[in-house]
C-alpha cells in the first residue's frame, strides 16, 4: 500500500523550476541545500531551522542509510519519510518537505560487493518503487560502483556506468508512470573515485552516452536536473597542531575544475536536461568556497557529517563527565558505556572508518579501532559514528547517557542543547549562505 501524501504541494522539480526562473529573469537565486543524514536530533534541528528561516527542508537519504532492508538507520524509505514528518510536527514545521534519494545504485552497500549484478539491480529496483511510494521526488541514479568483475584496473568502464544509470532511470520512469505520479528530478554522476566522473574528458564521454541512450530508450521526458562530479573536495581527519585534537578538515576544493566540468555539462543541457551542478562532500567547506560555488551557478549542495558530528562530540564530552560523577558517587555500574559500545560496534564494520584513519597512523594497519590511540578513536566516533549509532546497543547506550546527564545535573535538557547547537552553528549559517531564507514563502507564491 502506498504511503505517499496526497497531492504533495512542492516537489524537487518545482524547486528546480523556481531556481531556473529566477536565473532566467536575472534575479538572485538560491542553491538548493540538501540534508543527507538520518540522525533524529540533527533532522529535528534542520526542521526547526527551516521553520524559523521560512525555508524548505530538502532531505536526501543514501541507500546505505535507508533501504528495503533497513540500512544502517534501520528504516525503509516509507518509514524514514514518516519519521521525518513526525519530527516536523514536533518541531512545529508545517510546510512542505522534499524527499530524495542520494547515491541510489548497485554495489554501494558493502554487503553486496560479491553478489551477481542482476541480483543487485533487482534489489535497487525494489528500492526505486518503495522510494516513489514514500514520496521521493529526486532520485540519484548512481551507476559508479561495481563488483570486482566489473572493474578494469580498479575503475569501471564509462559505458557500464552509463548503461547502469540509464537502466535505473528507465525503470524509475516506467514505475512513476504506472503509479500515476508527476515528474521527478534525476541526479546522475558521482564524485566517487572508483567510477566517478573525475575529469572533463570522462564527463563528456559519459554525457554523450547518456544523451544517446535517452533518445534510444525514448526517455526524453525524464528530467535530468542534476549532475555531480569530483571537484577535489575530500574530508580527512588531521591534527595540524600537536597540542590540538584530531579534527575534520575539508581540503582540495578546486573552483577552476568546477568551471571546466560545468562547461562540459553546458554542451549537453537541453529543455529537460538542466544538469545543474551538485556539490557532494560539502561538509566543512568554507564560506568563501560557497561563494565560489554560487558564482559558478551550483544547483544543489549536499551536507551530511557536518550536521551530525556535534551530537557525537557532545555525547563523548558528557560521557566523560558521567563516568567521573558516577565514580565519585559509587554508582559506576549505572554508566552508559557509550564510548565502549560505539567502538565495539564500529569494530564490527571496519569499512565504515578504515579509510579515514589519520595519515600519521595509516601505517599502523589496525584491524580494529580498539588498537588505535584514544584521540583517534574519539575522532572516528565523531566523524563516522553515525553509521552505527542507530544500532540497538548504541541507541540504548545513548538513551542511558542522556538519562544520566539529566539525573546527574550535567544538563537539564541535553537533547535541546544538541539541537540548538546544530541549528545555530550549522544549519542556519548554511541556509543563509545558500540563499534559502524565505524560500518557502517565495516558492508558494511561484513568482
């Protein structure tokens, strides 16, 4: 049974059309701010910020986070959309919410890496139907991951990437029309190195194949609204001052590369192929780089870890206070065990964190996070802990920690403190930087 809201008032195509109309008339236009995470308090902070700024929340879920098997959030797309709408009610946000799929495609879920391609594609198509029924109006058809048999020298052939992309769009369009739904926005390409579009030449080749395939398969009604490529951004944990803790740094953004890649996309833009540039890996990007993106005409900017890390960092700090106070009071048996539980669960899934070990410890080759120094463990918990914090054991530890923080007088309302910090220090600044303030009012007027 479909759980789609009846007559959704605003879709991603509506938002894209608004941006394009503003640009065509020479008026200032926003870049679309997309929130890409499933963390409850961070989502509620975003919804509260959108209410205060009169903006519209765009919520994108990766296929790792949310899928028909539950993903690491433990939610299907229908359940995820329902959860976000419930959080919106709690936050007092009554406007439209735009849902989308981020990195929808085969072999993105690590457990599928050795499965046959037809089997994995069948699973992806199952998720497409569920996403449409959940009310998703943006779908990232990401064909840039593959199994070992698909690769040549660690890379996927561009032809395979294009064929996979087209197969997903074709299936999604057929299901959309079968369900009687209006057009949705498609995003194509990826920043991933395995099969990502990392050069103007590769992007041009990919888009030529996509253009030919769109006409061959009679998919000219499919809206190719977004294109994502590699712009040099890469998040890494470093300690640039020996007396400081490890921090997440965003280095490598290259506006000159964006300009070249956008010029390639311009060659392929047509009536229903807007190919607005999308910036992934935007977390921790500077305000100056945001201005560069706006000058280059970026269409959408995705944020994830930047808005989930504050909670994990605060939880680590509170857990330290919790243990100290409980030891003093002789009640250490009541401790949450938050930190140890997070490390234990991360140890079960090294693929979530292994590639992010700081460069000064890469040679350690630790098979478990437990063998690394405490500062690295804490940095990984903050940066990558979102992958396991919804696991039952972690969720229980977090719930106990919040309870103890209140009971011990550390904070009367720690959940509100987390949401307030994310809202004020992360969400509202990005809403302002990307011109998303008052967007809800403006879009509903359709000026």
